[in-house]
């Protein structure tokens, strides 16, 4: 899908409520091409991207960047190097959080404030926007008014927040961007009323704060989970943990401001897994690896089969020749 003169969107449909509607991989530029985010490390994301590249792109991927370290945005970085021959771009804050997902070489560190200049394409500004995660980045093409937000802003819902103070400051920073026309989120549809939506996000967090204070005023001593159940009575139950995390982000900020008192809980003592559980996990991992290996062998065999005659079907294959006047 074309977003602007320099931007295309590859939208992968989703049924995970944490990734509403779709997960999107963005393609930027024409000669030197940049991708932003890469999806989970599973085949359907790779097929969507490679299918789009084969059908619509006249250029190859030169660089693969991410907005933050979460698996649904960074799962295919090694694959981008191996299959697309791309360089990987990540922030220094993301590096320690990407254990096992970074290739051994061709990794460059992004510097917020230092723009990416694409050959034959636009200038992409790198913005440090923590809040959803500690390493969250946004990318901005000012000349076209296109902002890539990852999970800092979503297309149809609000997002989860790790640090509320950082998140509020990030939203205010984005609200001040000049020439802002469209937001390209990590999940959900494009946002064509960007300033109004950013302001809505800011007001939404203010509303949640008021609601939390009202619950505390009414109920007295209570847990974040009980507050969440009051504030989100109709939420998809698969999103309850995420909603509870957001409530706790608000409570942490209120405690730091001295507006509420925290009665520290008593954590359970963590017990290591039993030997039986460890052996079961190892066996399951071996089975998964074996299944993947068989799947890859089957795929390669199917490709090889297309290169040779169907000898397994014919002891003596049919032969053909012209008949009668057809020789003339």
C-alpha cells in the first residue's frame, strides 16, 4: 500500500489482540531502500514482505531498522541480512535487549538526532521516544509529513506503557513536529488526523489518572489488578495483564510524585523448575528443531523436484510427434 511518494506499507493481518488488526512493515526510499520493523520470526511475515518485494519493488533492501526490541518488531533481523542482504540499524539502548536476534556483523548503531539520508530518497529523522519501551524510537520524514511510531502510537487503540513520565514527554515531542500529516503505526490502520490523535492519547492518560485516583478514594487500600478490573470491565480477558501494567505505570508515577502511598508486597519465593520439567522442555525444544529441519528439507525437495522430469511417475513417459500434413 502506498503511503506517500517515498513510503509503502506491507500490512500483515493479525488475530492477536496485542497487535490489533495488523502488523506493518514499512518500506522507505527508491534507490537505497530502508525497511522499518520486520515482524515476528515466522514464515508468514517473511512471505508477505518477499511477496511484496517481488511483485511491486524495483529496488533491493539496503537497510533494516526497528522501532524497538519487542519480538513482533525485531524478529527477522538475522533473516534481513541473510536473505535480503541488508544492513541492520538499531539503537544502542536496544542492543542488550536483542540477545540472540542480532546478526554477528553488519549491525550499525542509530544515533537519535542524526538523520538517515537515503540515496535517491528522503531524509529520515531518528527520534528517541521512550515510554512504551526503554529503547523506543520514532522515525520522521518531515518533507512528506510521515511519522513512523512503532508501538508508541497504534492505529486503532491505545498502547501499553512501561514508563509513564517518559511516555508523556514523548507524546509532547511528537505533537510539536512540523508538517505532520500521517502516522504510520506498528499495528492497525494509518492515522490521518495525527495531531488530534496525539492529543487524544495525552488526554486519555490524564483521564486514566483521574479514574485511578477516584477508585483509590472510594475503595482505600487496594491492588492494581482490582483497579484494572474496575476501569476495564469489558476488556478482552487476554489483555488484562497489559491493562494491569498500564495501571501500575500510573501508580508508579503517582507514587514518585508523592500523591499516593505504596505498601510493598511480599513476593513469592521463586523455585527453579524440577528436573522433569527441565528434561521435558529440552525434549520439546529438540522436537521443534527437528520439525523445522524436516520442514526445510521438504521445502527444498519440492523445489528440486521442479527441476527434474517426473521419473517417479513414468516407467516409460509419453512421447509426441507430428502427424500427417502437420509435418509440412
